[in-house]
C-alpha cells in the first residue's frame, strides 16, 4: 500500500514513533528562531522557487534534518534526480519521521509532508510518476526545510 493510500481527509501519521519528543513552540518563538523565508515555508506551508534551493542538485552523502527541529528525515541514499527543481527522495529515513495531510489547496489534490516532531511543512509526496524508484514515489521537499549533515561532518 502506498503512502498516498494511507492519507485521510485531515491528517495521518506514518506508523511508528518519531525519535524526538514533539516540539511545541509559540508563533513568536518560531519567528525568532527562523529566517523570514524559513518561517514562510516551514510554518506557513510556503514553497520556495524551483532551482533556487541549496539542495535541489546536491549529491553530497549525508542525512537531511528538519531545519526547524533537527529531526533526521531523509538520507542521500534515497535522494534522486527528478529534475523538478527541488530535492527529491523516494522514501523518508524511517516510518514515523514524517506525517501526511491531504491537501486540496490551489485546486489541486496533493499530499502534504510535514515533520512529525515539530509539524513543519516540508513539501509534498507524489505517487506513480514512473521514476523507477523502489517506491514509485517522489517526496518533493523544499531545500529551506532541510539541513544537510554531510557524512564527513557526522563523523567529526
């Protein structure tokens, strides 16, 4: 069963516990901690322009964390070139690290992807686009929602 089949009208969390305790911060705290662009995307479900983000064309080995709370969400092992202008992954790092919301904004039927720990907007997941990945899914994630910890830096 695909991720998209598991979505409900409002929200649905992937099975399994998130490793980090839930983050509960006020809007003022988020505004203090995030840049205006990070706040717009992470807290207001905005989207960065394609081909402008830091990681859309990155091939650095490592782990992608939520920029807002540091939860490990994706790895470079699941990242692939979809040529859409945003970082694309065929699966999250582990079940329970992201949650899904049925999104009907802008007249489209999509599935929004959020960090399960801090509820920050990450991007959307699309199913059945024929990329030939193991899941046939594309997690289209905003670079500004992520922080890459390279494999070289992780060992230090």
